[in-house]
C-alpha cells in the first residue's frame, strides 16, 4: 500500500494486487493513510500455488488490473 501511495504521490498511476484474505486489512490501512488506491484482489491463498495455477490467477485478473490502472491514471 505504501508503494502505491508513493507512486501516486509522484504522479504515477498504480494498482496493488493482494489476495482476498487482505480485503479488510487493505481497507483499514487505506483509511488510516487517507487514500483510496486502486486495488485488485485475487483468490487466496497464493503462496503454495503451482506455476500453472499462478498463471491462471494472473490471466483471470489481467483485465481488471488494466481497467484499474486506466482509472488510476
């Protein structure tokens, strides 16, 4: 979240990507920082996924990421 805030402060659009486990935590941190960053949440968990599963998650999220970065910019 801090990286996205830093990017936006530099005039660069950004989108953070996290797993659905962190939806509430992201909202709390965004509120604490006073920001509303673009975000895309992917299925949880991700740490034990195979390469093929990670590619499928990325493929499923890419359009949402592109749309979010377009809105952020």
